[in-house]
C-alpha cells in the first residue's frame, strides 16, 4: 500500500488514483494524521503531495519528522519536494514561477527517473524553489527556471520532484510513479473488480430499512449512484428538480434516462430558483443559494413522503471526489476553488443524512461501474453538467432573457459537435454567456449584442484538462449558426485555457 499525505493540493487525490491504476492500493490522509494511525496502515511507501502554501511561511503545514524513522521510501511532489528539502537542512526560497508545461532535463541517472529520456515534458505549478539540497542528496533533474527540479538520496530512498507526475500533461509521469512503486516493492494486487458489491453492501449497512430520497440530474454520477442505491434498498425515491436553469430539452431526456425506476418524480421549482438568484452576480453566492434551495425542495418532498407513511432519512447524491477536492474538503490546508451544490452548498443543519456511494471515485471509475451495472453507454458518456446548471454559465446576473439565449446557443454547439463526431472526442463542451456586449454589423445595421464563449475540453478525470483542438471549419460553422439563429448574439469566441490555471466551468 502507498500512503498519500495531503498538504492541500487540488490534485492530491489524483496521485491516489494513478497509484491504483498501476495496481497498488493507495489511500490519502491529511498531513495532520498521527504517526500511530500511519503505522497502523503499514504503508510500503509514502508520497507527500503538493500544496498552496510556502514551507517557510508561519503556519504552513508541516511534516512529521517521525516519517523518516519508518525506513520506507518517500517521494515528495511540489510542496512535498520542498518540505523534504526544508526539514532535512536544504533551502527553499521564492523563485521563478512556473505554471503549465515545462521541459525536464535529466542530469543524472536515478531510480525515480529510470526509463525517461534526456528531456521530458512535465507540468509545473509553483512559485517557490529548492536552491540548496540537504547533505546526501543530489540534483537529478532541472528545468530552464528551476535548477533542482528533481533530487534523490538513493541510500535513504528519499526523492523529490518539483513538477506533478500525477497529471496527464507530464507525459511520462505514470512511469515515475511506477518507478516509485518498484522502489517500495509494493504488491500490484489492487483492482476495481468487485467494487459494486462492496459499495452496495456499505449502502445497505448505512441506510438499513430507512428510505432514501435521491437527487438526480441526468448526469452520469447521479445515474450510477441511483443504480447502486437501488441495489441496496427498495425504498428509493428519485427526485429530479426542474430549476429553470437546465439545457434545452433536458427534462424530457432525464425522464427517458430514469424510465426504468419505479419512484421517479419531477418537481418544477423553476420560479423559486430564478427568483432567489435574481440580481446575484458573485459565483459562490449563486452556488450556495442554489445548493440551499435544492435541499429545501428535497426536504419538502420528504415531508410529502412522510405524510404518506413513507419514512425517508437519507439524501442520496452522486458526489464524486473532484467535487470534494474543489470544495476544499480533503484537507484544512486546501484552498477553496468553488462550492459544489452537493458539497459546500449544503446548510449546516440538514434534516437528512447523506449517502454518497461515489464520494471516493473519479469519473472514469464511475463509468466503469456503470458498465458493470449494465447502463447504456449513451447515458454513461453524456457530458457532465454542473449542479447549479446554466446559472454558472450565465456569467454575472441571471435573467430569463439570458437563459433563453444561452439555451439556444448551447444546443447549437452540442448539435454541431454530435454531427461532426467530436462530441465523443471531448470530455465536456458547452456555451457560456459573457456579462458584456459588443458592437456588430448585421444587414448593414449596427448591433449591440451579447458574446457567447464556447468551451470544449479533453480530460481523463476532470482534475486537469486541455482545450479541445476542434477543427476551424467546425468552429466557423458553430459561430455562423449561433450568430445567424440566436437573437441577441453578435459575437462568438472560443476559450483555449487549460485547467489549471483555469477551471472547466467559467464560474
């Protein structure tokens, strides 16, 4: 087993996922975890994650020096790389900032970089650098702006890399993690096979005979979670909330997806949602308002069920691990990126207890479970749709007019992607409406219309993402059709920002 000690990085749990993909069981724990707890887990090796702080700052998360007494290999990544050097007598300073792609030059052979070429593409995200190494360590890799981008102490089996081998943009990052597994002599005996039975058994043990009200959206997460909970209890009641912030035709499509479930309910709360967020422009405020209102709707539905003699004690949700990471739940040291409606948006006092069967999984694992459950690929591979819906794709104030414009523009974009075959080649694609207007010319007349931004990304797990290189002819067709067909829009732009530094959604 490889233990990941989390210092607050937004991609800490991605390390765990990569190790599991390589066939070794892995768990993640906060950097405040006691040594007694760590010893009880009997790890074969330890990986120290990245984090948003500087190791020399007052109050920065520290590492337990007793880790060195375990006598097992240790790999530090980013912040972990820096804190290893810091606590062992090296020097870390604020230096050249590197964000995004970089080139790693291999300086010396080492066990951790075995099998790599002389120059490797890596993903950097740091503002501090190690400039002096502790005694017994040597630099084994560098970049143009970071002279000690990788170090090693082969005798003690302690290694550090300033870049992120866990993200897909580090081309041979998986090889580095596999090298570390070999250094640890860890057994490759982990598999997701049988996970369905374990999750179902856990849900059964949790909910027993109590009823579950399940929040469904039509997305793959809530769909797979619904199937899993349905295997655990017959007392499942599915609720789809029409919040007025949905894509074109969404209600009918969701009805089709859940047509096989006995207790499926559609609640039209569109007027409540739209009026509640009226005039609100700050993204976090929108998300929390929507999250709280979702729970209010569910609680009212629960009361209706109880009045009919059906006891409901649990709220089922399709929360997956990236939701929790971005909502800063895995560690007190993590920075909040955004509140997800089914995580940070929940009120402190909620009458329902949560059951989240997918809370430790990534999207690719969820889809694997879905295939095992016999769910059709047409539904499993729908593009993700945010819980707050179009409220976070209409930037700024949300109005009925803006929602209508965005629905049409988004529908055109998705339609063109499907006709061209690029829908299946992208992880997520959508249109967003920007909170500005621009001057245009239509029919020899001056116009002053909204700007639609198109966003399409490719990704393996949503923790990192690259912008999709769609053909120019396709983009031209989408742009022309939107401007021609959607009244109020006179300009279309395409977002080419990676994640990080951006997020997939605009808000």
